[in-house]
């Protein structure tokens, strides 16, 4: 039971959950009281994404949910949530939709406050559109998460937003910091190699594949469960094979969210030259470094 799990979690952590259903809200309250905990609640508003949340123009339902959440025992009403994952990508359409989404959230908040209910927090946005969201100002909490790793996906999103040209100059700048270390397990066929990092290591969300950043001329062409098939640039006849069995390659994941959930352990490395304290901007093969922190 998810509500029971929520109550257990609330005993050891501060939790906040989004709701868009009156019955569900009351069940959470009953379970919280019985479990002797308090659970923070946001009323979820669909301001254009078309996923969870009460439609933004159904203000009667939104206000009713807020009123009940404000009065129920075991519940702390924290405000509204209006997540806008559909504006993360930052292309021309998303940039326009971000403005519309912000205006809708502002209107909903104004309606709730006009009904006498304080709205201390409006949660939304994410790693992709954090700069625009803070500029528009409708959200007071940004749900930034996986983008901190700056995988290929979020790197593209941020480059798309750069085209807006009117973002704050002091906005957060991200750089890639999540990589997969894989080992060559087959190179029997000329022009092809296989490493031991298929979609169990980094799921190909939307068909995107990890990009090799440690070796030139290597490109991923297909992900199987436990293997990633690579195209290897042709070498002159008689030359040594480009990749040898056991050779290690470093890959930049396509999407951090569909990578990190597959691993129980990640290792953090300071960007230093091996065995020295000299700072360097060069790519360092993680296998040559000593693990400094495990998290």
C-alpha cells in the first residue's frame, strides 16, 4: 500500500506529496493520524502538461481540494504543484508554452488566495527550464534533479534555451559529470566492437544511446540487454585492431534519469591528474584514479 509506505517514510523524513483527488487526500489524512505523523501536501494542477493534476480551469475543484487539505488533521497544506515537463526541452514551442504555463499557475494561485487560503509554495519546473522558470517567477520551488549530471539530454535542453538570448547572465551553468565505464568483450569482426554496458547499464530512453568520449572514431549503434554494439572507424589493412579485449571505454549517457536508477552505487572522482594534486581539465580515465568518495 503506497499510503502506508508514505506514513512509514514520514516517521524518518520530511515528505511532501502531490494530490489531485479528494478521496485520496482523505485517505492520506486518516493514515497519517493513525500513524502519528504529519504529511505535507501540494494540490496538483495541470497547467498544460496533460498528465497528472486538476485542470487549471477547474478552479472550483482546486479551491475545494486546497480548503480540505488546509483543514484535515495529519495534513499540512504546503501549496500548489504545476509541473511543466513539456517545456523542459527549450525549443521554440516549449519557450512559448513556458510563458502560458506560468500565467496559468499565477491565475490559479490568485484564485486560491482570493478564497482565503494562503499558498506558501508553488512547486514546478525542472533541470531543463530552471533559468526560465526563475525568470518568469510563478514557481517558488524548482524541481531540479537529474539534470545536475548534465547528460546528453539535459545538455541539449540547455543549449536550446541558450537560443532564447534573454536569460539571466548569472543563471546556473551545468557541465557533464556522469559517465559509464565499460569494457570491450568482443572485437572479432572488423569495424565492430562490443562492450559490457547495454540497456541494463543505461536504458536507451527515446532511442538515444551513450556516446563514447574516451576514444575517437567510436560510435554506439545498438543497445542490447547486456551489450552495447559499437561501430569502429576503419583502419588501414594490416594495422592493429582499434580496440582490444579488456580495453576500457568511457561513455556519456543519453539520459541520466534512465541511467542512475539502474545502479546501486556511483563513484565520485575529483578532476585531478593521477597521483598528483595538479588540477587539470583533461579527461581522466576513472580506472586510473583512486575512489575518494562513495555515495
